[in-house]
C-alpha cells in the first residue's frame, strides 16, 4: 500500500534493458501464454496442484497481458 509520504518507487532499468536487448514484449507475452497452458496441463495430472493453480494462473495472465500491451517507444 502506498501513501503520500511513502510511495513505492521502482527502477525499471533492468527490465528495459532485458526487453531492448534480449526479448520483444510480444515474445515474452507469448512465452507466458505457453507457460500458462503447461500449468493447466500439469494441474490436470497432479490433483494437489489444482489448489494453487488459480492464483498462479491469474498472476501469469496479468503479466502476459501487461507485456502484450507494452507500446514500443
């Protein structure tokens, strides 16, 4: 939680460099999408994993969508 006196500040320089030099955001989104499919497949084989899958799947989906929506500068 942020407040006026203590807002969160993040340095995205490493992420910018990663995306500029190694991966296109669309490619990262595509890989996250494939990982999500693998998680669903894995959950179908391991019943105990089904309990944690929704929260992990939601996070992966949010990250995937974030990378897919990143505009090129």
